């Protein structure tokens, strides 16, 4: 589901992972999952936040809304600039 979230640049909620063909579990106890993409300022994917639960249907739209807010407010501002952006910023500051 991590790859799907990254490819689609959208949060994915899976209520019951046993219903997903070819599901790859990190933990045999996982029953449901939510994956939130973490995007760079340019819209490219930096990473994903992947949370699993041992309970079927553990995640809903409220979780989605709050996790997306957490990623936007706390994760994105702390990501390092890509090397090219950092070099450009340093060049501009030096002028």
C-alpha cells in the first residue's frame, strides 16, 4: 500500500488487508492500514507515513484528516532542501 500511496500521491486507507490481492504485510498481525504520502515542496514524494493496526477497520476519514495535517505541519517544514535548492539558496544569499 506504500507504493500505491506514493504513486498516487494520496492517502490510502485499507479497512481489511485480507481483501487486498497480493498484499505485502510487514507484520502478520496487521488487519488494517493507513498510508499518508509525505511530499516535497515541488510535489515529489519524499516518503510515506505507514500505520498498521491489528483491528479491522481501525482507520477512517478523521484519522486521514488528522494525519495529513500532522504531516503537513510537522514533517514537511523539517525536511532538508534538495542539494540543488540548497546550493541556489546559498548562492543567492552570497550575492
